[in-house]
């Protein structure tokens, strides 16, 4: 099963892959795509922001100020998509069908808050007793605090305004962004 003598191909360190396009050809092709995409509305790249870069959003809004978080998310989006041919979709308010899921997530966040409080109390006890503080103590607190993250609508709307100011096409879905993308 498999390709014969494929290992020889992989093991050959002197192999030089052929280049299919030169830089100027690729640049011309990209300009052609951008021109065509701007005239045809069906040729847009649709990006579910929450589904695509949630970990970046979580990091940015827990560790940085609003302005820095907006800039960090914007930088990540520029790596992910081109503002000329992309439409960004943001989740709206939770639907009634997903209410039980949101209740479960709220329970998980409350439990994580309780565990974070316990870890912080343990941390204080170690400091008061003159015991060593190790990396695992910081990691335990940080892990529980990251589980409590919830991106509120105020931050979301602020980011939408920021991205619109930077020439992005942004859609705020009245429900889940994935459903809105499927509708489009």
C-alpha cells in the first residue's frame, strides 16, 4: 500500500521544489482576483470571528486594555483575511434554542470562579506562611481565570466599530454567525 519509493523522495535532502509562479505573476493574479471580487458580491470570504479566533480574543481581552486588545485582534484578522474581499460576522444575542447550552456554560464559569478563589486563597496562605511560590500556583490561577472569560456585547460592539473604522465589512448577526453565513 502507498507509493513505491516515496521514502527516497522524502529522504532526498537535495530536492529543489519547482516554483509554479513567479512573484510578478502571483501579484498580477491576486490583483485580478481582488478586482473580480469587488465587482461580484458572491465572491466574498465570510469569516465567523468568534469561531475562528476565539483564543486570540480571550487572550487580548483578559490581558490588555481595550485599545490594545482591539489592535491585537485586528492584527490577527489581517493575517487571516483580506479586508477588501472579506466579510466578518459576529455572533449576536443567544437564541432560545441554545439557552440550555448557555446555562451550562454559565455553571462552568461559576465553578471556575470558585476554583480560582480557592487557588488564590491557597496562594495567600503560602505567602503568609513563608512557603515557596512555584510556577504551578500561577498556572492554576491563570487556568481557572481563563475559564471564566465571557466576551460581553459592549466589547464586541466596540470591536465592530473599531474594525469598521479600519475599512472592514462587518455584519452583526441577530443570532449565531454560522447560521447567518449559511443563509448568505
